[in-house]
C-alpha cells in the first residue's frame, strides 16, 4: 500500500493555516505515520518552519520542504504571470507539482491552506479516478467565476455548461498531470491575455483538464462552510469566502474545533502577527512593497 | 433524429415578469440542451416592454417561447368561479391545475415551475427523472405541518392527515396523460359541492388532496425551500425562494442572491426594482443603477 502523499503550497502569510491543515489530516488519519507532506513554500520564516516541523514529532508524519526560492522552474514560471491582491505568485506553484515532487510519487492530494480535513485522507487518495487526470468538486459559484457580470463575459472561452471545478482540493494522477504541461499552457494564456481576464490558476486548470476530471462528492470540498453544514459530516472544509476560522469571531463551521486543531498557542501567535501586519500595511508602499 | 423537446411551463402575471425572465434565463444558462427547451408561458396581459424582454430568451439562447392566456380557456374560467383567490394567490396560480388542457397535445411530459425559483443545474436532470408510473413528481414540503394544520398545529382542519407525505407544488414534473386522467376539474367541482373548498390552501393543498399517496418523491435538491447561503455548496438543482426574502430585493441575504441579479441581468433587475419602488426612493435606485452600469463599462 503506497503512502499517502499530500502537497500544500503557501507563503509565510499562511504558515499557521498550513499547520492546521496538516494537523487536521494527522488527527483524522488511520495511518498518520505513513503520511508524506510536501510543503512547497517561499519566504518561510525559520521560526514558523520549526512550528510546522513539530508535526513530524507529534504524529510522526514525514515532512518534505521544497523552497521555491531555490527552484528555477518556479522563478521562470511566475516572472511574467499576472497577479493581483489578495493573491500572491505562490498560487501558481501547484502548476509545477509534477516537477517538484519526487519521481516515485504517483498520486498526490493537493490542498489549499484554508482547508480543514475531518476524515482519513487515505480514503480520498484511494478513489478510482476512472482514467481521469484529477478528481475535484464542481464549483458552486462557477457561473460568476466564468461569466462575471450579467453572465455575459468570456463566452469565447467557456460555454455555459463548462464543468468548472474548484481547485482548492485536487486529487492528482501525477503522470496525467505532467502530460498537461501546465507551465507551457500558462505562458500561452499569458501571451494571449487570457490569464489576466480569467481567474488565474483555477481557470487555467479548468481549461487544461476539461473533460479530464472526475467529479467528487461535494463534501470533499465544502466551500464557504457555515455552522449549518456541521451536521452533514463534511469530509474537507474549504474556508473560501469572508468567514475564516482563524479570525477571532469566525462564524465558520467548526470554528472552535479549528482553533484547537491549530492549537491555541499557534492560533494566538498567528492572531498577533495578522494584527501587526494589518497595522503596518498602510506603510507597505513606503517600504518599497505594493 | 429530431431532438426531444424539454417542455417547461411558468404561470405569472405582470407583477412577476422579471422573476419569470430570471427562471427562464437560469434554465438556459445551465442546460446542456438549451435549444431544445420550450417555454410555455401562461400569463395575464403583459406590458409590451416586459413581453419583449421575455422573448429575448429565444434570441440569446435559441429556446422557444410560447405565450398563453389562460383566461381564453373556458375550463379555466369555469374553475375560477369555484376557487378562492387573494392578492398573494391570484387566479393565475391555478393555471397549473389545467396545464394538460392548455399546452399542445404533443406534449407528453412537462415541468411546472413557480416564478420564484432559480435553476442551478441542467433542467434535463429533472425532465428525465423516472416518475415510477405516477402522474406527478414533486419534493416533500418540510413546512407541511404548519401549512396543513395552522397555529399550534391544530387550528386548521384539513383532510390531509399529519402523517401523510405532503409536497410543495412550486416544482412539478407532470406526466400529461396521467395528469389529465386524474380529472382535476371534476374533483374540484366535487369538493366544491361537498363544501371542502372553503378552507383549502390554494393550489398546493388541492393538488395534495387529489394526488394523495399518488406522487413520486423527488430529492430535496429539486426544490430547496427558503434557500440560504449554506445551501449554496450542497449542489442544489432548483432553489425556491419561498418565505419573505426574495432575491430580487436588495439585501435579501438568500442563497446566490448576487448570482441571481446577474442571471436576471442588471438591466432587468434595476428596471424591476424601480417599478416596485415608491417615487421618493427612485433617485436612490437611479444612483445604484448608474454605479452598477458604470462598473460594467469599466470592466
């Protein structure tokens, strides 16, 4: 039985949510010692890296750090690609998963860092992909994502029935993923202006894997989860939307449980850092940042 | 081989012209077979401008739009002498009882939808549902106890026992031949003669009385009543905006309220809003409309 492989991509702004994702996976898994986490990050503070590494001691899962600042493929990819707040270039890192992961990884679960896993992740990894490149969940907000105002834009790119998935939870067949040559696709979409018009990497993935993805049960990627969802036993919560479980008054599903999964110490540290960052953000332009 | 049409019926008066447009557009946006959809619009007189907007569906999506005036049907007029109406439940709501007599004879199966719905997935999922030999398919109404029995669940006396399954009539899949064989007008006349009609809760209770234990249950996803934001991620097929909050009102807080405005299109949304707004509030609507339209130009 191959070990479960899980990949996360994030920057230092999301070190604590990434920790919570990992810990939630370990807590729910029947095989925590077999878990392999690939932490693909950039600009990670050494102190935060040490916090993440504590997972290996607690469960003990195996952690593999991949520092994007030392990856030429990443630098080449993101140098010309468009990005606008609140996103950062690290969102494009998942396009390189097949190039960044060790050769022996055949199947990997990619998770956004604003997720929370509540069931054994190996159950999802064992899903039969029926020959498709990826497994994902249909995006409930796909029409607005694709067609924008009055649902009349981008008709030259998407048709109305385009099966548009949310890319925050992706079950990936590595060989098929590599065959899509996503970096080339990104460059092509950059050159013809599509990438800026659309929803960045999510739109790119949807275009690249059209008719080549397996729809999963919505509970594998329950977006914008609220307390009303708790009794439905969701498998993976995905905190899209305004309610974040790391906020002081979250109003999101399992908000209190999330704090304990993140651990109160990390939760408070992260709160403090976010508060200071928010205070300093008006000064960012004077520090040469935008 | 010619494509099999998907027949969809709506009934409304001019007060609901814009929600009807949103229902039609939501169907066309989500259907894979949008060009096969035939809309049977049963309505009273519409303002010409409103009718023109409804007919735009054909231009935008290729679906067929057919208009009917139920008042021109003798059976409907006769039925209306027996049935109770109010401002909230005008005569047009009873059109669904006579659909088998209104639509062309070649229609074998038809979906009836209230105008306060939005379709989120291909309508053919519903159209192709196995009806199990029943005349209608519908979704269970979770509020049936209060509807059928009133305050304290005992103030109303109806022939429907609290243990019976009770459906909401806002989304109906109808087998035309079996529906016609039920002889709804005859049964309603019999109820009127026995004095049963006085307290009946409009079309929904009539249908539940007539089709008691003779309807095919649909998944709740086909008729999500009073939908709120948690329902959004649960892959609903049809949202039904019952209750006091409606997506055509600002700040409604219902599920997909923003999407609904774009499905209705901003132009129709603000026109409809202005029609329902007192004159002294019109300047605010105008400002909101201008801001919205300017944003569209900027994009």
